[in-house]
């Protein structure tokens, strides 16, 4: 039975592989890091009262009277980084989602294609007509099942469509929603503390 290498059989990622790729570009990660840093600063100033007395790089000395102005500035910077992250993040989330949909569509198209149907019909016909081929086919798939069981034995849970959906949602929450939530909290805290 002639076998083609996996790389020749499948040139694109599966929907599962696509859902497990990194959804953020480096630029978006950088903006998220800036957003979280500024948010942390705003929270520390607003909630813990840690107002710097001086910003040496700008030659500015802060007095307690300037605290509210400082909080407004931090809130404004936070709004800017939040908007920037939301724009970049939305673009990345859309691209990531589209890649997953495209992979699912392509996978479904391959399965229902005429070529795939002919290939399956040919195999079924050969199995029915050729006893030697049937034995090789059965032995080949038994060996594949054995290898698959041994490889997946260390996986604590089966990775199927439901698990990949849960993972994709967890990634979305961790990569996008939590940073935006922290930033919103920091903005509100800074404005209320001003």
C-alpha cells in the first residue's frame, strides 16, 4: 500500500491546530504590555496613593494638589492604550477566527470532495474484492490505532472539538478580555481618585 508523507497529504493546518496558534501579533503583544503597565500604574496611584513626587525625566515636581491632574493624565494615557489594544486586538482576533473558519471549511471541503469520495469508494471496493489488500488495510489501521493510543496515553484528556472550543475561549478571555477589563478598572479608579 503506497503511502504519501503527511506533509504532501495535508498542506494546511487543521481547525484544531489553527485554534491552538498564537492569536496575537508581536505588535499587539507590545501594546497589551504597555496597556497593562500603565493600568498597574494607574491602580497603584489611585488605590494605594503612590503618587511620585517628581518625574525627573520631564523635570516635573508633583504636589498633592497635582494628584488629580496626574490621575487624569494617567487615565487619558490608559484610554489611549486601551483603544490601541482594542483596535489591534480586534484585528488579530478577527484574523485568528477567520483562519479557524477557513481551516474548518477546507477540511470539510476535502472530506466531501469528489476526489475524496472516489478515493473512499476505491478503497471500499478493493477491500471487498481483494482479500490480501483487506488484510494489509486492517493491519495498517490496527498499527495506526496502536501508535495513536501509545502517543496519546500521556494526554490527560481527549482533545476534540469541545476541548479545542474551550481552549479557544480561554485564550480569548486571557489574551483580550482580561487586559481590557484591567484597563477599564484602572481608568475608572483613576477618574474616581482624581
